[in-house]
C-alpha cells in the first residue's frame, strides 16, 4: 500500500510538507563503499535480479543518508533482459546489445515478444521490492519504483549501446515512422509491465526516466516520443508518477504529458522558479542540485542548495533532488550533509 502521508507522496499529490522531502537519483550505487564491497564479483544485471542483494543495495543509502525515499536498485534494461533480449552492461560503458534493432525486420522480431512474458518472469523484482518495503514502510519511508522511458530504451536498443547523439534512433523516426512507433509502443508496454510489478509489490511512487530525451527537437519529442511515454504513465493509477529527463528545458511543459505526470524532474540547467512558471500550478517539481557542485567546497555547495530550495518554493510542491544522478566519485558524507541541511530549512 502506498504511504499516502509520507512527505514525498504528499508533495506529489500537491501538498507542501513543512520540510521539503529529499532523495537522490542514483543514490543506491557506486558512490557508497558498502555498495562496492557488496558488488565484488557480481555482474550488474545479476545483482539486479538477486532479490536480497537488490533490496540491500536499495536500503544502504536510506540508512546512511536519512533520505525521505528509497529508489529501487535496478537498471532500465532489466525488463528487456527479462523479455529475452540479449544485453550486458559493460563496465565503464553501459548497456550493450548483441543484436541492435535497426530495420523494420529487426523491429518485427523484437516486438513479437509479448510484454506479458516480463510479468511472468518478474518474481525476482517483486521479491526485491517486498523485502525493501518490509524494512522501509514501518519507518514511513516510501520506495520509488522506476523504469526507462520508451525513447531512452530505444536509443540504446537501436544504437546497440551508449551514444552521444542517438543518431540512428532519431533517424528511424523519420526514415521509417511505422517501425519507430511499433518499437516505441512495444517498449511502452515493457516499461509499464515493469512498473506494475514494482507497484504490485509495494512501491509508493514511480519515476519514468527519459535520460536522453534532451537530444530531441521539441517537434520530434511531441510527435514521436511523448505519446509513448504518456502511454506508460497512463497505466499507473495506484501511486503518483514522476517524469524526468535531461536537457528537456526546451519542451519542459510537454514533460507533464498532459497531466499524466504528477511531478516533473528538472535538470541543473533551469532554475526551479522558471520551471514552475512553465509547468504551472498543477505539477510538483523535483530537482535540481547541480551534480558538479558536489565537488565544490561546502560553503559554495550549501549556498547552492539553499538557492535551489528557495527557488522551489515557486512550485506547488518541491522534492529536492539532483539534476541528474550521483557521480560515482562523490564523497558520501557530502550527500548526508545536504540531507541534514534540507531537513533544517
């Protein structure tokens, strides 16, 4: 059951808690020495599908930093792996696919896999969420579930791995729109199924990550991407929904997905008071501490955090977070100090 009174959930419903809730994207991961110790000898995707390990990694930053939410430890390509798509996460590089999807025939091949197959194979995900919420919920701390948005998943799948400009994925939109929409529609079903498994097991909110949406022109985002991301979030009714992308300032209002997102994440490029004017009074904002500032002297970082919190007052409610994920070289004590600062304001 969703923790309706938890500050993060309240903020997403449009209430403004006395103290802004805070969590960090990629808080469960490489910046924590206890995470690195636990992961020794275990591949990333194997860790994601080990319920006890995934639960422990999810819980580590909550115990250490005192954040107001856990974020489920997994990877956006896990549902594709569950569907039988051959993918590995190469250390230092990211997801790599053995058979990229670049032609209409490739699209037909991969989309012939029913999304329901994920639901049947998602017991490790459900168990990891159950173990996590079993510890978090009695403390009143919600778990944020997550999935990759169709475009970001497609960017990896079409390119065959990480890319700076996602040229092939963007080209497919215009060279073969039918194939693109078939692929993106299938990926929307995949992500929705992955979210459903987490919600069923106890997640109190979800976030859809469109990390690479900023590579798109606003017109392309609206025509080729937004409808599929909206289709994902429109399947979620039991818990509030956050939508996040990097570099999405030029089409930030579209990230609301016509109201399907209860909250919108803002990266470090746009002040939150400006973002609040764009998204209007019906959307909660999340963000947007600059991850680069985590390396700055504490007085500089403290001033930056205070400015972010102050700018966030322009929104109907504000969830403090980074403008992207925690860099792996971050000193964990800095994150703890940020949490203490935000909770003191």
